[in-house]
C-alpha cells in the first residue's frame, strides 16, 4: 500500500484516539461484538436453543468468512498500524497476523448481515448497520487496523454475504440429493484443498521476508509478542471447523433432524450447559493436550480438534439432547 495512504490512515487513527480514553471501553465493547470467539458463542446458542438450521448457516458463514479473510491477508501482506508506528500501540492489542482486510469488519457484516437478511425486520437492519459501522471504527480507534483495512473488510464481506445468500439455496438443494458419504467427502476434500491453497500462498515467493522496520516497530510496541504473520494454523482452524459443522449437520439430518425451537426454557438452558461441557472438552481440553507448533503433526491434531468441535456443535450435541429428552427430532 502507498506510504502516503498509510500516513493518512495513521492520522485518522491518532485523531480518533485524541478524542479521549473514555472511548476505550465503548470501543472495546464493539470490538468484542466482532470477535470470532463471540460468534463461536452465538453459533451454539442459536443452533441449540432457537433455530438449528440458522445456527448451522451462521457456522458455515463464520468459517467461510474466516477462511477468505486468511486468504486475503496472506495474499496482500499489509501491516498493522503499530508495525508502522509503535506510538499507535496505546489502545491496541498485539496481533501477529497481517492487517488487510479487517477480520472484525468482515465477521460483523457477514454474520449480523445474515441475521438481518433472515429476519427482515427494519429495526434489526438499522441495528446491524450501526453495529457494523461501530465495530469497524473500534478497530481504527484501538489502532489495530488502518481505515483501509476496515473498508476492504466491508467490501469483501459484502461480496461473501451476497454470494452466500444467492448460492446457499441452490447448493443446499443439490447437496440434499447426494448421499451422506458423498456430501461428507466433498466438504472434506474442499477443506483439504483450501489448506493446500493456503500453503502455496504462504510459501510464494520463497524468499519473502517480513520487512525489518515492521519487525522493529512491532517489537518496540510489544516486546513480548513477536509477529508471525505467515502461519498455516489459522487457515487449518477454519477449514477443519467447516468440515466438522457440515459433517454434524449431515449426520443429524440423516437421523431425523433436530428441533431447537421445541422445549421449555429450562430444557433450552440445560441444552446450552450440557453443550458447553462438550465444547470445553473438544476445544479447550484438546488445546491443553495437543502441541501448538507449526509442523505436520501439530497441524493434523489442530484439524482434528476443530473438526471435533464443529461436529459436536452441529451433530453430537443435538443428538445427545434428543437422547436425554431435552430436544426433539424434526421429522
């Protein structure tokens, strides 16, 4: 990106930060609403207690957005603001990955935008627009993204959301005519192909080095958090979770489906609590056991961990709820 454009973006960041530290908790709140972890919380709440199919759609959208965000970041390889000027670090949090496009901008628009599309309520659309805008501005205020990163995130997410809305129906109907193992094999192959594509993108050009001034500025801002932007672990996470969520959905539908809207509020609360135990076992528990290195074994175990987490959320947990009398089959 041209140095002049980066400088203009930095001036906007410094101007927003000059409005005062009182904005920090407000912006932190909106940043939280764009966190991938927040949507990982929303996904099971919706799928287990309100609308199973919508919950799965949110899960698929979340993983597709994360995957394309990783692909764009590894392709453009643009810096974070504090990599360019360490003085920006006053309100930011250390981030080891590239900046463009903003993942928070993408997640907020695709997920909240999908909800606005599904419910088609004017008040909800207004709330979504304000929320998405504030999430983007929070990233600039906190110095975690340039305004150009946010704008790019909105553009990419708009394309993803439009494509998802237009294609999910025809693709879903086509998939429904396939057998279980064919569908599972297709999604598994897609996830592996995406990981392979990301490995190629990361390795080209072979002599690429992160600019030394970015490394120096980042080290000055956060000496304890070295930047490592070219890591395969993040794309593996989204690809594996997409496979797991899809596999769980195919399996649940084959066994009669799941009615999340049925049941008392006590039953719905119990579903969530029981479901969280499984998430803790697969997502948090395996994280304590499996290595987190950048090698083949660690990547394979990471794929297993996130595939099992996705499978639990969309498949194992709903079927367990039915077995425990906390839910009903759809058919």
